[in-house]
């Protein structure tokens, strides 16, 4: 027999629909404009650990490669540079080789940007939205440093790379010296730190090497940190937010570093998004932005243990 039915129950799909309506109402009350940008793009994210899905010959005779977006970030920032003001988008995003209990290669993102808001103000707004759409108490706020010190007894900003390698190999039996500093930290975070986090928490002030598209500044201890935060609920990363970098030259350097690392790892080569860099160079507004994984929020709202339970047709069923 052909298995043709939805993997999600009708009740879960109704809860999902209600959540989308509540989100749109939340932003309508705040006069944040809903926008749409293309899913198919000529450039893609350079993050060394992300693989984009490639689409060939979109039009007959066109030999260029195109990509299904991993996020609407670059296009939305071009709108921000044009002076559009606060915006949000609910859209599909795609990432190759991401499949599991919390991952589907095609998933739904909520992304929004708030010109004039600080990282802290955006954190407040994220909490307001989350508490409005799911059963959630007040969300704890913890620095990346405090998490590592409380769990592993190390300061991730000041520990030497040699000490970090030794500690990682000791705790995780990695037996490798080929990883970058931030890759060791990410392994420690995902395997040892995250399981001991509070059930609901914001983590902020990440190491500067993990800034991506965020600004950096010195914290109270004099360490250079990325002005970004992540939201974790029920053991899942739900949101990733930046106080956005506005310096096109610095962003170009970061893209170049990403591409170098991709080459070292044997990953696909991607073009740099020159239109994004031109938008930043044109006078990009000071703002904060965040991406939220909506499927995972629906998992929490429905008490589901896997992402398949909240998708009508997950990847394995299409």
C-alpha cells in the first residue's frame, strides 16, 4: 500500500495554524510590516557548517547555479537598507543534510528586524512573543561565559587554545587537533553544556569568533564578545539573534574567512553576496534581528517529540 496520509494529526495542524495567526496579530499590533522575499537566490550563506541546496538551469540555457535559501536574512537586509522600517517574514528555508528528530531539510522560519532596537529590547520582544503563543514562564538570561564556568569550570573567552583542545579531548574523546577554537567550543556546548541548561533560557555574549553577522564589543571583563543571543526551550535551540553588523568591509572579511574554512573542510564553494555588501555600505540602519524556528515552537505547543509530528508531509514522506 502507498503511504499517502499526513504525518501530523489534524489537531497539530490546527495548533500550527493558530500559532501563525497569533504571530501575525502580534506584529500587526506593533506595526511591523510583513514582507516576502525570493526562496530562490543567486547567492547563499557562507557559514562553513551549512550546505545549501543547489538548483541548476532555472531557465533554459542558463548555466549558473542558484540556491534554495537557508534564511531570508540577506534579502531582508537589502529591504532594511532601503528604509522600509521594521519587517517580519514567515517563510520556508532549506538546508542540505539536516534531518533528525529536530531537523527537516525544509523547515519554517520566522525572521524579523527592528531598526532602533538594542539586543536587549529585541530579547524582551522575543520573550513577549514566545510567552504569548506557548505555555512558558519567565525566561532566564545567562552569559555564554557563565554557562561554561558553571558547567565545565572554564572561561571560554580566556582559556588558551591549547588548554581548550586538551580539555575537549579529555571530556569528549575527540582525539583531533584539526578543529578551530570555536568548533571545540561548539562541541562542548552541544554535548556537555546544553543538557545542563535551564529548561527555558536566553544565552548571550558569545565569543567574538562566533559573531557571524553580529557586531562585537568588549564585555565588563574586557573580553571581545559577539552581540548576539540564542533562545533555548526544552533542550532545543529556538532562536538566533544579532545586534546587526553594519560595516561592509568587516562583513566582507568574515565572508572571506568562511570561504577559506569551507575550502579546508572540502565543502562547496559559494559566491559572496555583493548586493548585501552594497546594501550595508549604503548606510544600513542600526538594528537587531532574529530568526525563530517555528516548527520547534509547534513541537513545544503540541507536546511532540519529533518534528515529523508537526509537519503535514516531512521530507521522508514526500
